[in-house]
C-alpha cells in the first residue's frame, strides 16, 4: 500500500506544482512587458525577447526546484498523504512567491536604473 500512496502523492504534486508555476509565470511575464518596454526605451523587439528569456529561466528554475524536492517519504495512510502533500505544495507555493517577488524587484530596479541613465543622458546633452 505504501508504494501506491507515494505514487498518488507524485501524481497529485507534479500537476499542481507545474500548474502553479505556469499560472504565476503567465501573470508575471504578461505584466512585466510594460517594465521591459520602459527599461529598453520602447524598443519592442529587445524588450519582448528579453521578457521571453526571463520567462524560460523562470520555468527552468521553478520546475527544476519542484522536481528537486519531489521526494515523499514513507506514507502509511491517507492522513500522511494529505499532510505530505500540504507540506510539499505549501512549501513550493512559498518558494514560488519569494521568487516572484524577487523578479518584481529585479524589474523595478531595472526600470529605476533605466530612468536614471535617461536623466544622465538628458543632462549631458
């Protein structure tokens, strides 16, 4: 029975962790296009290309981490299954939130640096 519960845990955990990563990624990178356009001075081609590269990196980082922490130890009953899934999915959700905030801060800092560089260029002209 233990092997079956562990398999069930994996079959529940993987789609949820990948689904959460996809959900967060779609919203984060849809809204970050505005920051990228501002950072790259309205140059759409480089802004969107950079945004796509960040999105790929986001997927690799988060799905890789989700797979890295997948191991579920011996489960003897459904209570253990629910507790293990709660710990894994909860921990991954917290991690995903922290990474999302990191990316937002990164976009904001890039935007700030871009505006400062623009001001320096305008003052020197």
